[in-house]
C-alpha cells in the first residue's frame, strides 16, 4: 500500500485485503464503500447514489478510460455483497467470487495511483526541478 494513500481509504482497503480469502463478500462491500468515498471526496461528485456518481464521472471524463471501465464492476460486485440478489436462472442468491473481489481491489489501486500516488510523485519531481532551476537562476516551472 503506497504511503501516499491516507486513511480512511487505506484502512478500508487493507481490511478488504485482510478478509478477501475468508469472505470475498465482505471484501467487495468494503471496496464498494471505498469507491463511493473516493468518488465523493476526490472526484467531487455531486450525486448521492453510487450508480449516479459513476455516471457523473464517466460523463465528465474525470478519469482515464482503464479506470472508468472498472467502476461499474465495483458497484455491481458490491451490490451482490450488500443485497440478496437472486439469479434468474437458478433462484439462488448470487455470491461474490474471489476473482471479482480481487478485481475491485485492482480498480481501487488504480484510483489510489490516480488521486494520491501520481500527484505526490509529480509534486516531488516538480520541487526538485524548481530547486535546480532556482540554483541556475532560472524561473520555476509554470
């Protein structure tokens, strides 16, 4: 887990990782909650429901395509975890599978990279270059 990822995102993610083998359902529910918090707090979505928040982020093009494609998966897999959704063919409750819960964690890691890791890396690089420019009596980056 990158140090740049703050709590509560870090806490929820680590807990989702801790329970994934014993309960993919619990892991998926935590991932869904984490996704909603990220979209609300980092993407600044205005909608209340997660499906609407995802639509808002997609419509505004706020994230790279590879991340956008996984957002609705996290919501749907999280819904399997949070609600007793039944299969139309068997009538049995749809369970969250390990691979699906792992996919949720992959999407969250991509979001962490986008919102926390890359901005911190860019700021660090920028500060180093600005210091070098200052030492060369040049103006800082624009």
